[in-house]
């Protein structure tokens, strides 16, 4: 038995169901613990350093993006520029892909 699609332009998933609208599924998740911005910055530095070491990212682009994020997240004001640069230098210092 073939059932007729009432809305021929409607999007359907592989299973035939209509996907739910994104707006109806927005949730605000309450963090269960505080996020340390310095730890996040260190992790970002390490990730960018690995991308640089593997040839997927240019050094100047990586450092510029990290510097911009340090400024935007208040880390330069909190730690000082020298400490921010030291964190970046440590991350890029000995990476190998």
C-alpha cells in the first residue's frame, strides 16, 4: 500500500519521519562544575600546537587565534601577556605529530 505524501516538499529522514525543528530543542544546560578558563586556554594551545606540528595549521595563524582568544577571555588582563606567551610557548615547544 502506497500512502500519499501530503506535503511533497516536506523533508523526511531516512526512516521517513520528519526531523524535529531545532528551535524546539534548544536547552540551556546548567554546568555541573566551574570551567577554569586557564585550563581551557592550555588545552586550546595544545590542540593548535598539534595541528601546527601535523602541517594542518600555519604557526602565525595558530598563535594569532590563541592571542585573540586570550584577550577576548580576559586572560591577558588576569595573567599578563608574558604568562600567556609562556603558555603558548610551552604548548608549541615540543610537539611532534
